[in-house]
């Protein structure tokens, strides 16, 4: 799947938003990718999941894991396409943890899947949590990389589309200076 095809799906579902947004990282941006608007459609979720999985078909992935909540649907679709088990990590006390009885088989070849990577923070925390539990994290994947390839998640990573979208500290945000109200459409409150 080509990046243009991915962005066409996002535009077609109204998932590529313009305005003044507070990202999960706390940074501000004039654009927001609301993956939930794409992933609400099973056919698009399956198509994107298969496209991500195609990058890992020959890597004997045994486990796919995602950070909750953004990575759940796409992670599940990638796991299904690879015939792998799927689990997730979630925040508990401000830290990513395995919960709900999930466990990792020591040495399990693991792929971390996220919907969008901006700073890579949630993905990196997921990788660290899984490694601490005994997984062998092979790589990370996302539908969109909005860091322009700059985010470091501790393992190699791929994305179906890479964007160069500004993400600014609130103190230097030109949209804040102009008085435009910021909205937080994401799944996690900024700290």
C-alpha cells in the first residue's frame, strides 16, 4: 500500500483534521489524525492491518502487542493477518503495564503496533514493558508516522505513511499566540 492510498483513506473518512489540537504528547499541532474515524470501518482496518503485516511476513512474529487504546484495533488486525497472538499494555499509575492476565512467553518474537507515532513515547514504553516481561521485540509498526522518521522507539520501525506535521511546545505555539482555542481529540489526557 502506497502512502497516498493511506492518506486517501484518512481523507475519505474525515480522519485528517485541521485546526488547533493538543496531541497525546502534550504538544500542539495544526493537524490531527483521528485514526478511530478510519478504524471504525472493519474493511479499512483489515486493509491497513494486512498492509502493515506484509512488512513482517517472513519474520516469524509470534506476538503482536499495542499500547491501549489507540493501537488496539490496528494491532488486532495485524495479529490476525500474521496468525499471531495479540495483547496490549495499558497505563496504570502513569506507567505502561501488562494487565488483564496477559503474559509474555520468554523470547517470543514480538511486533509492537500503534496507530500513529508522533514522539514515539507510548511505543517506546510498550517496547520497554514487553522486553522487561521477557519478549524479544523485533520491530514496531504504525499506520502513520507523523515524526518525519525522527521518533526513536528503541527498535526498528516502519509506517505505511510518513508525514511532516508540526508539533510544537505550547509555550511556542503560534496557534496559541493567535488566540485560537486548542482541542484535545485524543484518548489520553496530557499530564
